[in-house]
C-alpha cells in the first residue's frame, strides 16, 4: 500500500474534480456492494449449522485462500482486466462472509453478544465515515503517515502472532486498540490517495483504480469492525 514514486501526490498535481468524483463513486460503490455480499453470506452461515461446521473445518485453508486473493488483486491489478479484478474482489468478499459469519455467530452465543456486534458495527461505520471525510477534505499530506501506518500494521501482525502463544488478555486489548487506530488512519490515507489520483495513476485505468481502492477500503472497514468487536465483546472471540 505504498505510494507509487510517480504518483500525482508526489508530483504535486491534482486530477480534475470530475475524475475524482468518478473514482470516489466507483470505489465506494464497489466497496458497499462487497460489504452487502459479505453480510448476506454471513447471514446464511449464521442460520445454517451445516455451513457453520463446514467453514469451521476449512478455516485455515479459507484464510490462506483469502490472503492469496488479496495478493493476486493487489499485485496483479495491472495484468488483470477490470472485470477479472472485480470478479476476484467479489469472490474475496464472499469468502470473507463465510469467516465473518462464524465469528459473529460465536459472539452472538455469549451474554451481551448481540449488543457487542451492533455496537461494533455502528462504531465502525461512524469511525470509517469520519476518517473517509477527513481523508477527502484535509489539505494535510498523508503520504508519510501512510508509510508509518503500514509499518505499524506489520508490527500489529507480528504482535498478534506472538500473542497466539502468550494468550495475554492485556496484550490482546492493546492489539485491538492499536488495530482500530491503524485502520482509521489507513482509511483517511486511502481516501486521500483516491482523491489525489494515485490509484488511477498506478493502474492507468479508472475501472481498475476503483476496484483496487474498493478492496483497500473494504479491508479497512472489515478490520475496523473486527477489532471493535473484540473490544466490545471483551475479546471473547
């Protein structure tokens, strides 16, 4: 998620307002479509014991497949057609619906779980919206902040892996708070990259730029929701 060395941001140029509007509409439109698909699949999982058991059995391969899909879209966006990239994005959103369905179902089985899920979703929506608006209107350059956030994300992943062995609730709490802050920051950063034309410059295509930006925004929202769910749910998941 680093900035292209020849990006409009670094060159100090700005795309036409009409192009910015098209990019924002495309990116947020596909992101919301992906979220709706994930929500629909998650609902099906939560209401089907057979699906719950199947997803639980294939949990690790599913996570690996999701990681591969993100890498294929992000690294291969310039080699893929816009239609193929969009198809892979929706495939990823569908598989995320499977895993989110299991996670949400698990929280719903605990006391206060439904309240935790609702609170996490509403809070994630509010934080995401606020960060997106800030990224779109701020005059502050967030390129350097993006680099710091990416390094922080790597540290967060390492800390999460280490805590799998430590099983420390206090460390898990810190990781959750850090995750929220990181993905709020990344949302503002990615939206600014859309408005500055960085995605379009990187992909050389409005359609591909919209898909790649939608993927990043989708990842930001989903991770923001999951970290907030851990906080509101008392890290019971």
